[in-house]
């Protein structure tokens, strides 16, 4: 089936990206936060805080709710 020039072309591709933690500048803190959604039934988030030396300062897990991430 031929497509006309006015029809949108939808392409799908996967991109893998390596993500690594790096030390922040001296006297700074590093704060990472992320969230997830599983099967539209459970949304969660969490985070960590580290000193520039890598020392753990704190963190948290949090249940957000059902269908909160859109």
C-alpha cells in the first residue's frame, strides 16, 4: 500500500544510554530522583542524596498512587 506525502510516517527505534553517577563539585550534594509505573496499577518514586565525597546523606522511597504518572 502506497502512502501519500501528507500522511505522517511513524518510526520506532530503541536508544540505549549509559548513565553513571559522577562526583559533584566540592561542597555540593548530588540528588538523584526517579519514578516508575507498573502496568498502570502502581506508581512509585524514590531518591538519594550524597555528598561530593560520595557519602550517603539520605534517601527515600515513596508510593505515589494508582495512575498518578501520566
